[in-house]
C-alpha cells in the first residue's frame, strides 16, 4: 500500500463490505483494527488476516463470512508484497460456499449490481427494497434474488411467537397457593419468631414447535423461505424440524447452525430428495411411527407445510392411508396448523382428493406465500385469535357446495 491514508481508506471500505454481508462492524472495530495493524505490521498476509479477524469478528458464526470477504476484497489489493495468496491457500479453515456467495452479493451491491444484471432489474430491486408494503404482500415465488434477501432479513426481525402454556409443575411465586415446606424452612431461620408464607404457582413455558415441511418441486419457492423462518425461531425456543419429499428427513440439528445460509446449505446436503416428487402419506406414516412420541410431548404445536397435492390417498398394499395418518397426527399434538401456499389464490377450493382427506384433521388452515402470511402466523401463534377465519370447515363446506 502507498501510505497510511490508503490503508485507512481501504480498511473503511472493507468494514463496509462486512456490514453489507450482515456482520456487525462499527467504527470502534475499525479503530481497533488500525491500532492492531500498527503493532502487527503488514509484512505477512497471515498476520494481517489474524489481526483483522481478532479486531472485527465478535461472533463465531461470522468467521466464514470474514474469511470469504478477506479473500475476495484483498485479492485485488494485496496487503503485503508478492502475489496476493488467498486465505484458502494459507492452510486455514476452508471458506464455505454460502459465506462466499453472501460476500459476492455484497460486493455486487456495493459496486452497483452484478455485471449481468440489467439496469431495469437494479431499479426494480431498489424500488422493492424501499417499498416495504409492496414486498410484504408479494408472493415468494415471484420475488427476485434481491427481494428474497430483503424478505429473509424481514423474517429475522419478526417478533417471536409468545404462546406460553400452563404446566402442572409448580414454581416459586410471589402469590398463589401456600408452599408449607418452604414456609417452615424460612421460619426455622428466625427460630419461629417470624413466619412469612411462601407461595407456589403453576409454571409456564413455550411449547415445542414441530414442523413438517414439504420440499417437493411444487413447494421449492416457499419451503426455503419458511425454513429460514424456522431457523429464526429455533435460536430462542425449542423447534423440531423435518422435511419430506419422497422420504422423511430430520434436519433439526442442521438448522441449529447459527448462520442461516450455512444452516440451509447443511440441510440441502443432508436431504437427498430436495425438489423432487412428494409422497405425503408415507412421510406422515414414518413420522407417526418413528418420531411422534419423541417430539410431540409437552403439548407441542405442529406446523404442516405442504400444498396437499397427494396422488395416493386411500391406503392399500402400495402405501398408508392419508386420512388415517392425519388423524393420528392430529391426536398426538396440542394444535395442528396447516400452511398451504395454494391459499394465495382467492378462488381456492378444496377440490383435490388429498386436500379433502387432510382438512378434517386440521385445527387451522392458513396461507404461507408472503411476508404478510408469515406475520399472521406469528400473531396467531402468540394470541390464538383469528382462528375462526382459519377454520378448515369453511373450505370443506365450500367444496361440498
């Protein structure tokens, strides 16, 4: 580099790239990085990488993004003499594809858009980002890549559902029923001169959310966004996540990865039938047989995410009965909510045989195609209100008529 001013300018640009890639890097981090570089020097690329990482990375899940940003940003601007070797070539931790893709998108945004993006697409992306109400009601399937990124950020900002349930287990409380054991223990400390009653009240907890998400080809545009929603709430409350196409796969552990892009990439690598066919009845049968008793305890809430387009409905030698599996699923959970993207159509009717077989065993039937529908789901989980509008019997009566 030519001088101190050049170093400061490029470091500020580098911090801007990290912020664009969803990392938290403030002015204090940039100042710490400058002071650290004055001590460590610029002779070794490895030392510069370690110095900047120590000053700018505060979360473990941001390490992959930082490594990708350092590799791409300083490749054109080497911080030491000689050819600019990449961080990947230095024998350190490999850069993951989701992190590198996020940094490339941030670079493209900072430079005014990707090279193969037309001016009309750039204008549409900026207009959509500025018009939150327009994005809120836009169908996930019709969103551009930039709009999907904005939708994901909006989902991460959503308030978590507040749907606590009352348990039989009691906990200490300032009021409630008297706890004789704790009352007498407290009296012993004062020799019986002063007796202050202790109380207990029923404990409250957030029920586990269990999600069964259809990842067949017809659901691809919606299942990815809804998996980001499950990832956002899994960080703060118990969530058990399963996906199914032609088979059932448990992705709970993969979704626990803090970085959402890394989590979805891990899910895609774990699932062999992504964007393939769909067999709803066999998937529900596998869940009821292998997982129902393990994950549906403690009054769990179950989210069934599918369009319900099942070919084999009646059970025979080729497969289980869809209505029977739905009935067993419904009896095993506290609340079963079916999220169906087909409800985005105003003229939707429950004509398909699979949908008619599933609807009688559902507590609520809701859309799942836009940010507005996700917000309505969070509100419904929190309050339990608006259940009349989501009553599946409304669609059953309409289909019979």
